[in-house]
């Protein structure tokens, strides 16, 4: 075999069987991102949610201010924004709480809740006729559809006629299937941020970063900012935070509050 024939044979072989690349030439494998862990019972999370009645589409709850305004349920007394929840603790509607498990952070889901896990079934025994004059004597001016409080119980005025008023003591959403659109926006991982989340649950509308928090071996030390010294029900809020901390962190035997008044410059 001549030299030319040998070279041609080598070229053909090279085209059919490419040489192996060196390690330096090998493309780097892209490391897959760890899959987001689903929420579980006991997780501290922030949740955005909008609840509506399936039958009518009526929105009755919203954590988003603009949604609340659009639905006509906005309240100046409420602080809007994602709600802090400990999964399984019953801080929200039971049917929704039970369905938070398995959701992932950043995931939006629509969940259906039957009446028995929402606001209960309608009970005909909770509908009563009351003389109009009895309500007027209590300073109540009934109007159809209005919510009134009679002897410590809330009722909806269903009808007025012949000197009598029909009061419905069932929850306005009793007997209805509920639809919630929910989104888990954050999961708290570290103990300090969980403690701050518990503070924020009790001190609504206050920036939790303004609180000083120190986790010691057997005690949590909380420095209270001066802007909440005279807040309404501050002692109830402080006690609530302390009880929450001791419930979720059994190793902490005490919660100490420190109130510091700094010189104004």
C-alpha cells in the first residue's frame, strides 16, 4: 500500500470515529437546582390568599389591599399583606389550613373547600322571626341584608314585614363551597426569623426589624422599640408573643422584654 493510499484510509477512519475529547474539552455538566421542598405541618410560612364563594364568585377575604378594594371588602382597621401561618395550627380556616401541606414556595394553587370544612352547613333552626319593636328598643334599625348584633350574636336580616324581622344566625357563607387562591411566598428557616414572624403576628403593622432579638441558651431577649411603648393592648401582645415562643421553642424557658428610651437628638 502506497503512502497516499495510507493517508486517505486514515482520513476516512478519522471521520467515521472521531477522537475522544480531553477532560478539558468536555462540556461542564450543569448542576441541577435542588427541588423546592413542599410545605409540611409545623412550617412557618407567609401566604397570600383570596377567598370567594364558588356559587356567586363573591370575594369575602383578601390579603392583597387592591383586591380587597376591588371586591368592596376593604377595611381601614386591617393590615394587608401576606399572612404568617404555622401550618396545622388552625390560624386560618381549617379547610384551607389542611390543604397548605404539599404546596411549594412561589407556587400558586386553587383549592376547593366543601361547606363542612369551611363555614358549616345551613341550619334552619338558626333562622328566627323577631318583632320589629324589640329590635328598635335595642337601638337596632334593621335593613334587609344588614349584619346586626342581637344579644351578643351576629345575624343577617333576611326580610322585614308585618312588624316582624327575619334574622338568620347562620354564617353568611354557611352551606357554600369555598374557593381559595393561595400562594406561599416565603418559608422561615432560621429560629430568629421565626421569632420575628411571631412578633409580627402580634404587633401588626410594625416593622419587626425594629425589635432587637437575641436567642440565648434558655431565654429569648426582646428589645421593644419606643414607637410601640404606648400601642393599644401592648401587654396582651407581649404576653401573646411570649406564649407563642414557649409553645414552638420548648428549649426557651423565659422571654425577657427590654424597653429602652433613647435620648432624642
